[in-house]
């Protein structure tokens, strides 16, 4: 018998049991449509996240030009094989899991003690302690978890231009208004451009609860000096703001006047969280390992330590980085691993120098490349997505449009130094052929 809405299921009494009448539930009017509202903040986001959008356009170009040999100078993804000493440590750890003696299950969510100690002694000697360092699966993931910890009420300031995750996670959390055609209402954009040497005029910046700051900056490649970071820390202290300091490219700094950690600045421990990663140091973009430093001296307005809340976030929302990957991280910080890691950084810095010299020789205004693996190239008066499309069409090279990093990025493209030497030299040849000497 076929049932329809409103029909009763047939019943019968048996063995003295009372008959029960059961009505079938009416089907929803639209099959497959949930009665759950979407998080309205996702509707505010502009198009797709920057790098998947670049990948989509690259794919379309490749389909249109199937024989084209595309070179990517776009997404900052490392290309060189893992250093052998570091890879061997992970292989040994992986093999050990197949033995009774080497097996390990869950570990501390904050990270293995030996690795926390090694990070503290290598990067923060005398500045931070191991129990203030939390090992994770990378800075990008930690930034999202930091936003979760802050909640939706805090106000936010970001460098403009800057890594898009700062803005997009703020939007997702509900910290912002709608996009106004240029940027998001409710975000304080701290303009960084050639006119101010890529450091914001803090006298014109409104007070916010949270300040995101990256040095060396992605995408401009500018590294802040000790005097500039002192000004930034003083600004945060004066306003009672928390500074989220992204140091993902710190080891690329050559200038001795540019600190490699915010904690070199006196008083930073009372206002700053620092996040960092092995991604661009040891080629761990796909391996995934990073850390975040939360000083115990950093406290909310009510006096409660931020450290305690971050510990709760990590123990609730994270099960700890892979045991195998942490073995690789520990190897990175041994003498042989450090030697290999610095050799990899040196290689990418040489790539950056080649690209910077090429654009400079062709007559472009070029920034970055000295203390960072990114080259920031000016195309005044041209929409950056148009420049991206032009370079892809003329050179079969993928770059990153500056406007994807914020309003002040318009008129620029970013070229990444992450690539094989062969591809970097071929990219140089194509650029010179397509653009020659600029007036």
C-alpha cells in the first residue's frame, strides 16, 4: 500500500494490545532544502579566497592554451625538496610507529616538550619560555583559531596591503560590516605604500582592539625597522590593543636593524602574540608545522591571562601536530637541520634578487626582495587583475594581483621567489621578451 501525507498507517489489535494510530509526516515542500540559515557573514566575502581564484584563472588559461608551459610566481608555495637530514628524521619517526618501542598516540596538544624547548632557545633565547610556545599545524590555521578566541566583538586593524586571511577571518567571525566596493566597513586599513616606506602613519590610525601586522610583510616584502616596531608596540600599549604579529618570513631578514621577533622590542610581551611557521624555512608548506607564542604577561582588560584562553582553544579545537612532523621540526632546529634550512632560505633569496634585478633593469618601480621572498612591482594606473591577466596571456606566468591583498595593493602585482632556478631564469627571459625596457 502506498502512503501519502495525511493517511494513517493501518493497525490492528492483537493479544489484547491497544491499537495505535500513526500518521505519516508530510514531506517538505522542497526536497533537499534545509531549514538552517547560512552564516550571513560568508555572504559578505568577495568572490573566492584569493589563491583559489588565481588557480581557477590559471586552469582556464591552460585549457585555452593546452601547450603553454605555465610558470607560477603566484602563490607562495615552496618548490625545492625537503632537506635530507630533516626528511630522514620524519622517515625514522614514521618507521618507529610500526614498532612497540617507537609507537606513540595522542601527544600534548601544545606540542612536544623537546620541540617547544628548541623553538624557545633557537628563536627566542632569553625572550620567551617554552611553556609560552604552542606548536601547531601552521600560522594560517592559528590565525583562524586566534580569531575564534577573540570572538565577534573586537574591532580590527590590518596593514593594507596584507595577507588576506586577516581580513577574511575577521569577516567570517562577524567583526565587520559589508564590503563597500573598496574594503570592508568596520576594518581599519593601515595604508602601507611607497610614500610612507610601507609602514603606516599611526597618527592617522584609529584605535582598535586587535592589530594584525606582518614583518617582513606579505605581499610588499618590506621589513619593519627596530624604530618602527618600537613605535608600533608603543601604539598598542597606549591604546590597550592586542598586536597579532606574523613573523612567518623572519629568517629572510638580512638588515640587522630589522628585528626577527616582536619580543626584541621592550614591552611587547604585554601586548603581542606572535605566530610563525616552518613553511617557508624548511619547505613545510605541505608538511604543516608552525607555532604561536602567547606570553603569560599578556592579559585582558579584566586581568585574565590570554595564555589561559589560548591553551583552552588548543586543547579543545586541536589534537596536536603530527608526531612525525614534530620530529621533522625538531630536526630543523638541530645544527645540521639549521644548516640545511638556512641553505634553502639562501636559495630562495637568490631567486628574489634575480627577479628584483630583472624588473629594475626593465625600468619598473620594484620593492621588497631584500628581506623577504616577494617582489612588489608597480604598474601605476592599471587595475592589478588586468595586469595579472596580461602577464598570464603574454608570458604564461602566474603572478598575484595586488588588489587581492587590500585596496592599497591596486596598481601592483606580487612575484614570488619560490620556484626552481630553471623556472626563475625562464620567467626572467619571458619578462624581458614581453616587456623589454620600460620608459
